[in-house]
C-alpha cells in the first residue's frame, strides 16, 4: 500500500488536533508515516500510533527552535527522500497553519511537485489524491489533483473527524543534513501569548465573532460571554480589529485567520468578502444583524434579524440554562 507523509504539528510532544485529523484523511489514501520534529518529537509516537501512524520519523536539533522554517523544510525533504526511495510515497499532508503552508510551498519547489492549499476534504483517485476546496466566498466547490510529482497538500483544521485506528507506530530516527540557508533567519526572542483559557481560534469547533456592530471594545464582553457559555473561541472582523476593539490575533478573514469550525456565529458583521474568505468553510453559519439586507445573510444557514445587544445576551442565558 502507498505511504502518506504527515507533518506533525506539536508543542513539546503534545500533538495538536489538526494533525490527528490529517491522520484520518491519510488513512483514506494509504499508510500514514508521521514526521515529528523538534523538542519532544519522540513523545508524540504513542498518540500518533493510536490514530493510525504505521511509522513515526523523529528528529531533534537546536536548529528547529533557533531558526525559522528552513530547518523544518530540510527535515521534511529528508523524510520525503527516505520514504520515496521505496517508490511508494503517494502524498505529503501538512496542516494549513501559516508556518506549515510556507513549509509545504518550499518543499513542493524543492521536489518539483505541485501544491494544493487549504483543502477541506481528500479522497483517493485513480491518478492520485483528489482535494476538495471551497473558493470565492463559498460560491464554488472545486476538486483538483496535482498532475506533476508527489502531491503536497495542506488541509484546513476541522476538515475531518479525529478517529482512533491503532497502528504499529514504529519510531525511527530521521537523519537530517541542514543546508546553508537553514541558519539564515534566527529567532532572537519569544514572548508567550497570554492564555485566555479558550480554544485556539483556528482549531475551535465553535467560533463566536463580533464586528463593527459591537460598537466598542467594552462591548466585546457580550461576545466573550456567549463564547464562554459554548466553550468557543472568540473572533473579530477586520473592522473591529482596525478600530482597536480586539487583538489582531483574533481577526478572521483574508488578512487574518482562516477558520472552519462546526459552528460559526457572526454578530454585528456585515459580511464583506474579506471576512467571508476566512470563514466560508464553516459547517454551520449563524448571523445576528439588525440590517436585513446585510451580505452575510446570503451565506448563512440561520439568520437572526435583530439588535445583537438584545439577541446575544438572551442566547447566552438560554445556553447556560440548557447546560445547567
């Protein structure tokens, strides 16, 4: 059976959910071979094996932490060369984070292959993996495949369920030779992001976002209250971020983060194409806006025409009542 390389996104050995989703998709195409790099790489093996990895290639070196992107590209290329030497490598799957997409693009250039980004589904095809993408503010769904080389595909979070599928998970050390560009950009400092206790925006199953209609930073408290009642992440439109009402790290949209949760609640957001580009693949979309003609209503599954200052608090209380 063909092998599928899966790039592992982890923090000191704690595997993040998008990687487990990739393993689900990889099993549709072949036997998953996970590639874990950096501090704690070997610690990822038990979890990866539980979710279908037949083999786990690990490497740790100071370069992965001290320099940006390129050392990881060198390592993923080494894994590609090692697995493809056997002639059975069918694809390389990578999470659709900002860093991972850069890694995928650089790898594709190096190995002379095509790359597909932000896939929302994968299936096996007669001529290679077929990727589904949602494009142009969800106006079209496309299916495509790479026609040259080994496909390199990045997949959006929440595109597949996390499924247990115990496999061997044999751990093998990956030999990596770093190229001259690996030390070109050095990390000089790091500042931990202050934890809110809420899920990571791009990985959350539920996202509650506020826009221009929130009308002030102090009013984001009602958006946060609804999010907390649902165990959700908090997002914001570009207009709200540009006004200084919420941090840029929470911006959803073309110039912010792309999300694909099971449920997306847009409060006081008009639905400009810039915002829609970042949340169009959400499974269920609910909009709350007092303007019945707002463009966001063209995209939603459920729409509430009303003042968010009346609707959102009532919704929060109803959620709490049903949970309590």
